[in-house]
């Protein structure tokens, strides 16, 4: 169940080109940003990534729940492959992995459709909850890098 995960939940701006999504592990995402994202983007990213407080449409919650489930199944098979063999494409499980990968893609497409369908509700909530935001409707706009 997604509700049982610690530090997980719907967040604004987990990625710079997605307004809202389910974040599996906030701590992990923060350390990823601090480690891999350009320095001039980090403060903005960390400032804008915050939990959604308001109520979201059921359609959206269900879509992300299905994606989370598909992703978990994929991860289990993936971890299983790498535990047993590094050359995983020779494993019998590789077909299973490909199948789960496709299911993840399908579930993600449904999430994107749900995001699109609920766009006006999400945008209203975003305007209320995410003040001082540089989202331009498509992505976060970052300050220019100081050189
Ligand atoms: Zn915002």
C-alpha cells in the first residue's frame, strides 16, 4: 500500500517538468538532487518540492497507486535478476522483467492521462499551495547560472 510508505506521498515538483507526482522516498530524492543536479538548480528544486496538502481527485490517486504497484513488481523482479546474475539478459527472468517494464510504462501513461484530465483541479490547488513558484505551465524555470 502506498499509504504505508514512510516519507512518501504526493509532492509538487519532484521532477522539473512534472507538476505533481507520487514521491516514493523524499529523502532519497533530496540526496539525488544534492548529488546530481546542477548547483544553480538545487535551491529552487528543494524549495519547490513539497507535499500536496489539499485533496486530489480519486482518478489521479488510483492511477498513481496502480503505477506504484507496477513499479514495485518490476523492482522485485529486477532485484531478483541482479541478485542471481550480473548478465541478466541471459536469464529466463529477463522476459518477465521486460513484461513488467511494459506494464510500468502503461501505468505511467495512465498517470499522465489522469494528470491531464485533472489539470484544472491540480492547477488551482497548485496556485493555492505553491506560492512564489517559477513553474511556467510546462516546467520549473531556473535562475540563470552565475558564471
Ligand atoms: Zn509550484
